[in-house]
C-alpha cells in the first residue's frame, strides 16, 4: 500500500497505523500486551463496558502534572528576573468542580467568564481570591455576584464596564481589583475565529485607548487598577505573535508606571498543542523563558521595575490529557477521481463531452473510506467550527494495510466530521472501538444536544480506576425539560 492521492500533504502514510505518538496522546496511553489501547491503567473495552460510548476520558494524573509543570516553568523563569508569575487555568476549556479542585491543589488560579463558570469554580472549593472574571458582555448580575464573593480580579473589556464594576463595588462597600483588557492589534497565526487581538472583533479596548481606560479606573475610589491584560488568540504555534504582543504591552505598561502603580501584567496565552503529527507545540519552559527575557529587557530599557506576571496557557493543561471513545457503525468506501484531492481548486464545469466520458473507466481514481461513529459534532464541534484536525486510532491493534479514512458522526449534516483525514487499518469494521486523541479541551465545553443526542459522560482515569466527573445525559434527561411531555400515570406530578 502507498499514500492515497486524496490525502492532504500534512498526512504521512504510516508504517504502523496502530502506533501512539506520545506528544499527541495522554501520558498514560499505551498498548497492552494484546495490543489494546489503555489509559490510566484501564483498557478501552473495560471503560466502554462500564460507561458506554461516546465517552470522554481524562487522564487525571496527566492533567495534574501539566498544571504543575506550567506553574513551575513560569515561577522559575520569572523568579530568575526577580518577580513572581501566576498561572490561570482556562475554565472555558473544560471545567467541573473536580477539575477546579485539581487546579487549586496544583497552585493555579482559574479564569471564568460567566456566572455559571463562577458557580462551578466556587463549588469546587476554589478560593474566590484566586479567580479571574473575563467576558465581553458581563451582566450586572454577574458583576454583582463576582464582587460579592470576592473574585480576585475582574477583567474590564470595555470603557462602560469601568463604571458598572465601580458601582457594584461601591454598593458592596469594597475596593475591587481590576485589569484592563487591551486589543494589541497583533494578528496571530491561527484560525480567524481563534484570533482575539485583531482590530475588527469584539474583545478588549484598542491599544491607543489604554491610558485613557487606566485613568478612568484610577478615578474610581471603589476600583484598584492592577494592570493590563492581553490575549492574542488560541492554538498558536508561531512565537512571533507572543513576542510582539508582549513588546507592545510593555510600551503601554511603562507609560502607565509613570503616572501611578501598575503591579501586574497579564500576558495571556493561547499556545497550541499537538493534535496531529504535523503540529509542533511549544514546551512551557521555552515559552516561559522567552517571555521572561522579553519582560526583563523591556523593563531594563525603560528603567521601570519588573511587574508580577500572569499567564493563561489555555488548552495545554487539559487538551492532550483527554480522549474520546466511540463505537464504529457504518463503513462506506467512496471512490473518487484523484483530481478531487484538492477541493479548494476551481470547480470544473461539466459539458456534454464529459457526460459521454463519464461512462469510460478512469485510471486515476482513489478511495476514501467513511467510518461512521456513534457521536459527532454534538460532542466535538471544533472540526465544524474551525476546520480542526485530529488523530484517531482503533482501540485494538491491527496489521491490516492502512486506508485513507474520514471519521464522521451520526448527525444530519454533511459537515459532521470528527476526523477529516486519517489512515486507519483497512480491516476497520462495525463494532470496533475508535479513539480520538487530544479532546480534553473545548469538546465537552462546546457539546450540544443537536438531533436530541445526549451529551456523553466524562470519566477521570488514574492508577487503574475510573470515576465519573460529569454524568452523561439520557433521553429521559432530554424529555424532562420538555414541558409538553405528559407525566407518567400515577406519578402525582
């Protein structure tokens, strides 16, 4: 067998379609002696017997070790330049009460951006002083609740929020710590929907208005200006954007130091993780060292003290630690002309001659195998939203020659794709278990009930044991919210 002409250039033909690349899969992912995938010391088949499919699986020890690694990397790098660094876990990536507790135990702070995320973090036992509250459209109720419980820092996303947060703090009789989110104008190399510092989008205050916003905060007795905040996007592999954003932020930071105290600087985050072999993620030690050098040099050049630093690594902590298990259903080989390998090319207009030629055999053809699974865009919306790529493996090992496959879901959408392109063993069949790697971040968080499919359970695995973090939804759960469903006879409802 050889490479399929329908495959994208990034996808290499595998020598072993059952191999697990360590940087893509959870730290504990391995093959047993008989070739079955296991995570946290539990085989895929055992997990499915207990919890069914689809199933989100999180390597608990991997999450915890990643959190400690990031915290240590930034503490050491910024300690060398005489300051402290604080790491915020992105609640939007994946948040449950138990995950929040893991972050607190690892010494991380937690970012939330809605009243719901705030409630989960608090229920998980996180000290409210270790929380940061983001959001471009916080409601008055959310602001009041954040102030009431003592959230450590509220990130102001617009000029109008200055007055709104000031009023809430004054009503509560406290002085609320706030940061001002700055739109640095750095165009990060990522998907359009993941770039959050470009000029034409909803987040932050323009860089040119930063000093004005800081002055507005300082004029409010109920607010304490902590510093600036910047975030250029997510799933970024090019460090140039981080460097440029830090430099621009340091220019404004220095101007503000001249007019009052600016104790902290939040440099954001958003560095990518390895979803496929083609990705090349930063090591947190490299990111920390590079940013520490930039901050130290900028402060030295400007003759200002080095501030405390905050960072938000995002998906790095939880993304690679998660997988999703599916059951394989329909298998459908589709034969195409090899010219269709590049769908972005100009469309071909059919002619009468083409209709005649269509009956003639074509030598230059290739086959793509569609592998349907019992989930889809309801449990992983990222391929449909962002064109995200993933890696998939059968839970069992196989010596069968690899075939180009597209893993698709069960929803009534042609865009319901889980893995756009992957080489899977050619003996894949109905009833197989299939695992998709690096689904720990933004999969459960973005899950929906499209087509009235219940969201899958999430289980944590560690040391040969599994426990439910979030229970799955049944059809009864979905019907329970439908007010047109009649109560069962004799139920008394």
